[in-house]
C-alpha cells in the first residue's frame, strides 16, 4: 500500500497517500462515535473529492479506513 500514518494522538489517526494528494482521517468524537473522512486535492490524478461517514464502533470505522485505502491506493512514485 502507498499510505503512511502521519498522525496518531488518541483522538485522530491520519494517513497520507504516497503522492501527497489524498488523506484519510479517523477521528474519535466526544460522543464516542467515530468519523472517517477521505480528502483528495484538486491535483490528484482522480481530481478533487471528499467523503465522510460516521460509525458507532471503532471496528466499523477501521474497516472503512482499510476499504478506502485499497480503493484509493496508487502505485508508489
């Protein structure tokens, strides 16, 4: 995979794609739910994009993180 963890502080874990044009963030909210978001810059090969989903469990959120990391993966450059 071409994703690298760039932040992990107990509240937020974030991965950046090797081309630097996309990130995936997992955030624990104060109400103990979890938000996963994908953010792609205009400069990415696929163009700009944003997706966000909320989950009641961390396991469900992490499953989406893995799904998106595979779906939006690129070859190392």
